[in-house]
């Protein structure tokens, strides 16, 4: 019966891949990055209750590996003062490396005798924290500013460095590297062209480790959790005057208008207006146009001082005023001459024309119905008009009426008495 069980176990062990045995580890060592002088802890635990854990380092003996110890017993020949083994539980152990040195960087392996397999992890040692800086904290627009970050390390792979703008945009990196016996050095330079939009902004550098490429039978696949961030000083971008313009910009100008000269510059530009014909200078930004300025050419000069040097930009403008075309002028002159000629021609006939116009006005006004209405039906209720003949007849009639009344009023004469 025991023979059958051992046979089944052996066949199962031979058919399984080494990677599947890695799942037999309860805890595995992790890839780690650390600064020189600090302490690092690597842990390893087996799922088998009575397993034996063996630690090896591949630094002093890169091919076969140097035995550090097994379980909690240390066997390393040269680093016993800084390597410590501790039992955490029945089948879980940890390796502690104190006061880490640059030559401690390399691969460490945890071997399970029961599983017959191992898992390795890489240790990267940084000599110091990354040294990041910028060549300038101020620059003239168009110049280049170099942001640099350098770190000395020892280990399987180099740290990754990224320069980004304040808004998160990545700046292209120019990477250079060098190596020595005990340490490697990496420098990442980011070159930025100074622009006005970068004025006052900060650039950031982030140092971290990328996920490693798995190599060997079984390696830790985690990314070392070491990160470093650097924020540069705000970049002050000096900008000479540019984009000089006149506001409002139009074809015709009129007296009393206010014209402003504007430009983009840092520090802010100062302005002066120069008359092209006389060379008269006015140190103002806003120019109020007068009648004698219309039709003349002026030059607006925008200038500022950057690092002791004066920078300027200018624009020439002519304040044109509206002038009517020649044919309009001649037509107006002709109409004025024609009007004057007409006045001179009708001057001798002024009275006659006045009377004629008066008669025309009275006739066009129409007859008044109350003046000469018909005798039978007068709309105004008045009598018929009286003529000279009618006046005489009326006077005669009035006399006959008076005589008639007198006769009627007189007493009748007494009849003579018979004698």
C-alpha cells in the first residue's frame, strides 16, 4: 500500500511544472528598492507544515548561489553581522538585511525543500535619493530650459524617470547612463522650450520602477513600491513685445476717437506714439485723435526691459479720414451754380412772380360759400347780395313804405258841413 502511495506521489511530482509548485508558497519575497543604509526585510513561507526554507544570494556567487542559511540558522560566511534569519511561525521565515550597502543589490532566492522549487526576488539599492534640478528658473521666450534628474543605483534594472508639466503633459526625456564597479548612474534630462503659456508653471519629476520582465523559473512579478517626486520652482518666462496691434483697427478714423496700442509681453510693455513726419513722441498708451492728426502716419512702439536689455516691437498706422469722390464734389458745385443762376435770372421779375403766385394761391383756395350763395338758398341764411341798382330800388321802396305809413297814421280830414 505504501509503495502504491509513493509511486502516485512521484508521478504527480514529475508531471507538475515548477511554476505550479510556486503556488505552494504561502508568502513569497518581493522585489524591493531601498536607499543605502536602510533595512530591508524579505519573507518566505510554505504551505507545508514541516517544510524547510533555504535562503541563497546570487551576488557573491552569481552561478551557483551563496547559502545564507536555512530556517532560522545563519550560515553566510562574510555577512553574518548584517544578515539575520527569524522564524515568524512554524513554516514562515524572514531574512533581514541591516544597513544595506550598494553591493547587497542582486537576486535572493527562497527554496522549499518539500516542494523542490524556489522563488527569487530582486533587491535594488539607491545610493542617494534622486537629484533633480533645473538649469534656469527664468528664461526668455524661445530659449531652452533643461530639467535634469539623476540617481546612482545598483541592481537588476534602472528606475524610470518622467518629467511632466503642471497639467500632466509628459515632457520628452533624453536619457543618459553610466556605470562603475559598485554602482550605476542614470540621468534623465527633459528639454523644454520656454513659452508664454509656461510662465509661472512648475514641472514635476517622478521616479519609480516599472514592472520587471519575468525571468528564470519563478520570479517575483511585483513592482518595487519605491517612488520619489520632485517639483521644480515656478518657471518665469520673459517675453519681448509681440502681436502689436491698434484697437480699434479700421480703415477710416474721425476726430475725437480714442485709439489704443496693445501688445503681448512679460513684463508688461510700455508704449509710445511717434508721428512719422515730425518725429514728435508721446509716451502714452491711448491716443485721442484731433483734426490735425487725421491723414497722418503714426508709429506705435511697444517696449520692455528683460535682463538689462531693451526689446521693442512697432507698428505703423495711418489715420485716414473719409473724403467724398471727385464727381460728388463737382456735382455739388454744379447744383450750387445752377441755383445761383436761377436766382439771378428771376430777380427782375420778383414782384410779378410774387403777385402771380399770390393769385394762384387764392384761386387754388376756392370760393367761400358764405360770400356769394344763391339768392334762393343761402347756406349761411343771409340775404342776397346788394348791387347798386338794388340799392336804389331799396331806397325807393323804403321811401314809399315810409310815406304809406305816414298816410295811414294821419287823421282823416273832417267832411265839410252842409251849409
